[in-house]
């Protein structure tokens, strides 16, 4: 197999291969299928390749279901519209017209041939790099004038609010089992009900501990009350979120986006549906990953151990 890779703006990879490939589509979850990258296969390629695509669960694909007659150009130009990947053979001319027809979603081109004379390399290269600056490219929502909601107000929630305040947040709101005026006054946060938190928050940060009471507390009930423009942030524990409901909310546009530092399980398998979403950013549980913080955590744990052994009260002791 001979592969070449190029870092392109949209067309990110090109593979040239003398191996056989064929296409199809398999998934038992219709909902997931619709968000999987779309691939067009230009020929009824031999079964091994199709099997690989089917089994991968990574793509949904359509193919020109014949090996005797190559796909007519007109049909090809239609079929490539909006695809994320194209698997072609040496009979398809991959030129400017075809790349334009495919449009900006196209990221990967794989040809079932060792030769690449049917690929217009100049046209492929032209689509490299970042491309032009666009007016709405990578735009997000501003913290300025926003309402930030905190689910579970403790030291972490307060620390988050203190860091966000300079970005000119208009209002902090929070909910918890009961009002926590001493903490709330430090950040001028208003106590609201769970439903109001969902309704009013432009950014909703989950900062509660995972307990039997908070398990999957962030579910379709919460997401359905949030604004379409809201961002959901979880830095607490993955278990406080029903991830299927979150996927649904994100993929249907019920909420605008999510930033997750924690998931169930950790690490989240790379083929998890949440990874297919453009509006979900997932980190590997690194919210506390600074040398200073980890040193402080380590010192606190060591000091607590020694205090406990001496029979003295521990700092931040968890009351059982
Ligand atoms: O529980 C903690 O201390 C954090 O999740 C680690 O970052």
C-alpha cells in the first residue's frame, strides 16, 4: 500500500493504494448514523474494503453499485456534494470541477490505485492550509453580558466565577440543595431553582460532586429547558451527565455546545458518538493540570494523612 498525506484546509488526507476496497453502510443506531461522516465510493469495489468500511462504524457511505460501468461524471458530481470522504478508482478524474462540487466538507480522498495521474495535485494543494479568513469562521458566544449558571456552588464554582467576572459577565446564578449565602456573596451570585438555572444560563457550569442524588442530574429534563444558544460545561464528574441525552441535545441543536473535562468512561473511547460532534469539545480530565495545583493537592493529601494519624482534625475532612 502506498499512502501520501497532505495537510489541507478541508481536504486533509490523500491515500493512494493498490488494494481493493468496496462500500456500504451499517449501524444499528439510526440517530448516530446521521452524524457519521459521509463517504462516496465511486465503484463496487471488492468486498474486503466494503467490509472494513461497514465494520468500522466510523462512516456512512453510498456507492456506485457496479464494477462494469464507471460512475457517469454527472452522477459523480451530484453524489459528491457535501461528502466528508471520497473513495475513488483510477477512472475518476479528481479535478477542480469535482472538488468544487464536493465542497468544503471533503477532508479525505482515497484512491484504489497506485497511480495518481487522475488526481489534479495542484487543485488538491490549492485547498491546503487555513484558506481564507471568513466572517463567521470559528465564531462562538461571548461571556460579556452573559448569565453564567453554576450547578453546585462550592469553592470550585466560586473560583470559576472569579475568573470569569473580568470578562464582564452580567450575572451569576446558582443552584444547590440550599442557598449558600456566604459563598454566593463573594461573587454576587443569585440563588435560583434548578429549572431557572437551566432557562437563564448562557453558560452552565457543573461544579457539583457526584453522589447518588446528582447522578445523571444533567439529562434531557435539563437540556430541554436550556436555550439553543447555551453552552454546557462539565468539569466535575462524567456521571452527573446522561451522555446519551447530551448527545441528543447537541446533535439536534437543542443547545449550542458543550465542553467536557470529564466523561464516562475515562478515557472516552475514540469511536464514542460525542467525538463525532463539531459542537462538543472533550478534554482528558485535565482541569486541575497545573504544577501549582497538583503540588497543592499532593501536599494537602499528605498533610491530611499525617493529621489523621496524629488524631487531629483533618483539613477539609469529609464527614461520613
Ligand atoms: O477530584 C479532583 O481532585 C479532580 O477531578 C482532579 O482534577
